[in-house]
């Protein structure tokens, strides 16, 4: 079952907003000395998890 174009653009929009929110926290973590690759992985995971929860609810 493929999502229609409107649903697809909504998911992309949700992913962008979630990534921006997680990116703020990631920037602070990197500034305090966290490995940037670890921070990027956490940001990606957080963004995907937020979109998944948003699709279920």
C-alpha cells in the first residue's frame, strides 16, 4: 500500500520539523564535546521515531 503524494509530503514535512528540533539539541551536545557522528545518529533516530509516532497517533 503506497502513500498518496499528499501523505508523502506530510511525512517529509514531519521529518524536516523533527530533524530541526533534534538538531538543536545535537548542536548543544556537540558543543559540549560529544562525537559529531554519534550526535548525528541520535538526531536521525529521533527524527524517524518522531515521524513514526506521529503516523500511529
